[in-house]
C-alpha cells in the first residue's frame, strides 16, 4: 500500500519461492511494501466486497493502460514520451508529498533509457521545453515550471482530457 492509500497489483501466490519473490522493482518514490499470506488476502476479499470492487477496477484500468501503452508508445514522438515521463514523475512526487515535487532529479541518459530514445533526442526535447518556458534545467535535475502546459504536450495515456 502506498502512503496515500493506493495499492499496486496484488499477487496471490501458492508458494513462498515464486518468481515474484525474486523480482526487483524500482519505485519512483519512497514507499512501504506490505506482504500478506495468500490465506489472509483471500479472507480480506471474502469479507470486504468494496475492496474486491476497488481491486477489480484498479486491475481493469491498469490492464487498459498497459494495453494502450504497448500499442501506441513505440509510435509516439520522443518529445511526447519525455513529456509523459516528466509529468508522471511530477504527479508521483506531488502525491507522495515531496517538498519539491516539480524537481525531477534524473540525468538525461537515465531519462533516455527509461523512455527508449537517444540522449540527443532528450537533449533536443528538453531544449524546446525550456525555450517554451515549461521547464528549467540544472546539472542533474529538471524543474517543471508549468505543469499544466507540460500536460498539454503529453499523450492521451497521460492527458485524458
């Protein structure tokens, strides 16, 4: 469970030594991880229908988002991919209550690897965003000056309006 009460995929496993126990996942923000035994999760599901509906809704939205991303992400322009990434960092940092949610502390090489483009493409896109007054760049960090204008440049995956 995350600090604001959200949750991520619930994995019901039959044995402790499953593949999920050996995965390493890097979170965008600090978070607590809570693990339950299968019997405990099943008991929670039986006793709380609202929780079942919430979990089902979350999984359906997650599946729809992943499907859309898999179908469209390879075809998006590099600047759109970068805007999506920066805006999602901003949202996660804002929801996590970070003191400076508008500061993204990532190097251009890391951003390029995360969105599957070259560092040169990231540099060009950052320069355009900076020229438009949407971001400011510093060594090792990017400040999102205008989150609303950044959102306008995002794909439909992020900007549902």
